[in-house]
């Protein structure tokens, strides 16, 4: 079930990102992919760093669930805002 959800969300995320670049020339595509890669890596590293610090400072908290809930809530909020705008 979880793998299926990951697949579905990845496919939708990829479709949303690809929609923005359809028909673009090569140079803007390269810049887009480099920028996308850099920002995705920065977001992933920041989330990892935050979760690691939180886990070290409060070992009794279920850090993985808290971080997962925060990411899920952000996705729902930003997805809702995107649907409205």
C-alpha cells in the first residue's frame, strides 16, 4: 500500500513538474533541471538535518511521525493553495 502511494505521488509530482517545461528549448531545460536538482537536494538535506537535531534533542518523541506529519500537512496546505490559485 505504501509503495503504491509513493508511486502515485511520484507520478503526479513528475507530471506537475514536466507540465511546466513542455516545448522549451535545450538551454532553459538544462537550467531548469540544474535548479530543480539543487533545490530538491537542499530541501532534503534541510529536512534530514532538522529531523536529526530533533531526534538528538528529544529522544522520547516519535520524530519520524512528527516530521512525516509536518511534511504531509505542508503538502496538503500548499496543494490546496495551488488548487485555489
